[in-house]
C-alpha cells in the first residue's frame, strides 16, 4: 500500500507546484500601480529619441537596444518593469517602434509573467493598440519561449494568435521546436 501511496502523493505535489509555477500572473499584480513615466518608459522614450524617432525597421538590428547598459539591467529583472511594460503597450500615445522596443526588453520574463503578457497583447492587438509586428515580437521571445515552447499554456496562446501574424510554414517550424533549437546563438 505504501509503495503506491508515496508515488501518488509525489505526483499530486508535483502537479500542484507545476500548476502554480506555470500559471499566469494575477491581473491584480498591477492594480493601482502608476505606469506612466517610470524607468522603463524613460529609457524607451530616450532610446527612441536618440535614434531621431526613426521606425524600428530602419535600425540595422532591432536588438541593438540590448547592448545598452540600462537595457541590460532591465532585461535581468524584467518582472520589475512588467506593469510599466503593459502600460506602454496599451498606450495610444506610444509609437509602434516604442512598443517593439518595450517587447524586446521583456524577452526574459519568467513564464508566469510571460503568459499574462501574451494574454494582454492578444487583447491589445484585437483593440488595435499594437500591430502585428509587436504581437510577433511578443509571441517569439527567445529568452522565455526557448525554454517553454513545449508547454501547453504557451502553445495554446501561440496557436490563438500566430495565424494572424506568421505564415503556416513559420508556425509549423516554431511549434516543432526547430526554430528554437537550430538558431545560431540560441537565446536571442
């Protein structure tokens, strides 16, 4: 009897821990927080203005933003800037380039924050607050998705939004894992 009881108890505990670790952040985590003009907003605005407010497509490499020391510190603790990032993505006064840079700075969000970011981005896309390019960057953050592309919660959200952003061959490659595992310098 004990031989069966211990494995069943272990499976139950592992299931509870996995559910808690991989469930999205509660929306109340950002309730009442001021999202305007925080450190993330100031950095993204300054970076955009430094580039003479050119569109992100005009950059040699959109990921050059990550070379900045301030960006590096943001990407090391992105969850500290998560609520501010949601505010930036939702804001109608921000350009799509600023929103692309914001999504890039959230590349290493922990999975529970990232799942919630995917849900909010879905809503923002449907409301026309972000375009398909921003949604594409949210759907494929190598820092997070590289480790979780196989997770059912990630895959269901990806499948919900990917058809409006990526062609079918790209979707198949991403879901198969080839996109994540055969990328030079896997990570970004």
